[in-house]
C-alpha cells in the first residue's frame, strides 16, 4: 500500500518535469529557427518575426484567438471605448471607389468641406482604388491630432483635388437609430456593444417612453458583439434581479462565473421583439439568449452566428496583446452559444447553408423570418451604386426632373414622397447610359425594388439617415412580421411580470 501511495506521488512530478522539458525544448527550437532566419535567409522577412511567430501560435488554436498588433489593438480599444479618431464620414465602395455617403456634423470632414458623393482615391499619396470600406477605414483613422492627406474625385471637376485634414475625436455611437416608428411602436437599432452602450440604450428608451412607446423592436441584426459588460447591463434593463443572464465555463476554476441582473428598472414590463440574423454574434447572442430563456421577449429573424467565446486580453510588449479564448458562454438554461469548429470555411461561411438552422450553437429564433432578396436587375443596379449616384445628382438639382420635383418633395415631407413614371424614366435612362441592359420582364419583376431603393436614397439625402431608415423598415419583411407578432410579445411580458411577482 505504501508503494502504491508513493507511485501516485511520483506521477505528477514526472508529468510536471516532462512538460517543463518539452517547453524548454520547443523554446530552444524556436530560438534556433529565429537565428537561422535572421542570419542566413536570402529573403528578408516580410513582417516582424515576433509578430509572425505569435500569429502562427494563435493560428493553431481557434478562429477567434489572435495576436493584436498596435493598430488592431488601438482599433479594438476605440470600438469598445465608444470613440475613435478620424474624419467623421460614412463610406462605401462603389465601382471600386471609396465613396462618401454621409458627412457627420461638426466633424473634421465637414469643416474641411468633404461632400456626399465624393470619391476618395488616394490617402497620403497611396492609391486606395479597389479597397473595401473596411480596408479604407484602417488608413483613414489615426491618432488624435494627426493629419491625413486625401485625394478626392468630385463630379463636375476635371481633376482630383487634395484635402489635408486633422483627425479628431468622433463619437462611436452603438445606438444607431432610436425613434417612434408609428404610433406607440419604438425602434432601436444597436450596431455594437461598447462601454457606453447601456447608457445609450437607457437614454433612448427613456426618451421613447416619454414619446408614448408601449412596444419595442430591438434590432440586433448584423451586430457582431463587443463588451460583455454592455450585454449584461442591457439585459438588466429588461430583467428583474437576481435573474441569471449568462454564465461562463472554461479550463480553470476562475473561468466559471455567473452574471445576474442587479437592479430593477422601468422596462421589465415593456413588450419586446428582438430581431436577429446570421450575423448577430457574441454579445448579441447573450442578450437574445437571456431574454428568450426567461420568456421575456420574442426573438425573430434567422438563427444567429454562434460565437460564444470569452476573449481575454493578455498584454505583451510594444503595445501589442494576445486575445485568447479562455471560456465559453452559456445561456441561463445551460445552452452553449458557441458552435463547433471543424474548418475555417464551414465556420465562417456555413451561415449561408440551407440547413444552417439545424446546426449546433447559436440562438434559434422563436419566429423564423427569411429576409427578402433584391431581384436580379435591382441587385445589379445597386452593385454599381446607381441608386445612390442618381439620387445624389437629383437632390443637387442636376437631373432634368430635379426642378419640378425637389420643391414638391420638400413640401410634402419624407413620408409622402413617391416615385412616379417620370422619375422612373429618368433613372432608367441614367442606368442605361451606365451600361445596364434589361428585358421588359426583368424590369417588371424588379420595379417594386427599384422604386423602394430610389425613395430610400432620396429621403436619406434630402432629410437624414433616420428618415431613410423609416423607409427601409416600411419595406423590411423581418421588421414588419416582428411588429405583426406584437400580441405574442405583449402576452410574454404580462406572463413574465406575473410569474416573477408570485
């Protein structure tokens, strides 16, 4: 028996020494490889060897563990902190050119004179033709007070001209829209979860309540997540204390944690429909999962992405960090939000599979609503940016029909404008000059889409993006069906309050 106990004591020591020896051997091989590369390689490394080594190590873990270089780390901190330093514009890629679609008031871009419709072709002397909007954002943002030179193409100007703009602080609002859609229906669109999100949501809800809101549509579609704290605080707006919101489980004892509602507020009895889709992830899934499990809100749309990983930042030298997955998120009922990882293609593109709703992970909505897709002709027109480009020319008074319709539209207001046959003909002539061909059948099929797209662009440009969003919602199948299920959301809210007060 004594020998047996002695054997049990020796095993952990051997295992510990074995692991330490393996670590030393691997570290030695890594240093040896580093030395060979720096001394003998004919080709110079394309990137910092330390960066490359750490990226290689994290690349062998999971899709979300990664090395954060100084730029990526700064961008992450800015997004979670609710602010960044840049120009103050919204951009999109049209025909391979980065085009300004919104200029925020009081920002460096407005003061410098940038206009909607401007195409940014160079940044600090380097061409950005062919860049995606995401790639362009990386070169347009920078430290506060730093200057950036941009070369812009503008309609009616034969040559590009240059701006030198000093970057300033731009508020990064996570609540993109908050308004009364109709009568007592409140609408709040949350783009991300930052440290200020709960403050923004609370303020928006209080303001809408004053305006008579008695039913809320919370739109989390396309929201890829962010701060865990923000998700918990937002759930706390709708759940009574001390209900469980989310729990985490990992390899170490300290990774096992529970997060609960801590306060009672003013919105626990508010009927809520939450809209989600396959791009709703992480913090969005924590919110929708908690409200669904407690039968507090109706979840509508399509199944969410399935990213339920706790990311912990470990600082390294040189203003860099490791973002490591240390645990997984579980809904109050114990369901794991994270979907399995088999390979990169299936993990990120499996959301487009026909049987995606039958795969593990994610939040399955109470009401599945498939979004409507643009007809082929309308999709081609949008792809070339024709709706925005024609509408921008129209509101600037440059189209033949502008003089007749502009004053009429302004007098009617954003909710009353319509696209008649004269405007449609003018747009189609513009589209044909831009190389769009179509049959009568294709035009008939896509006509409703075209009318809607033109109305949205005109309203957004003549008034603002919020009024344009109302046009979008009036043609948004998921939103409209969510509103149709208001009665179910009201019954859920009534039952939730009744059961909690028992």
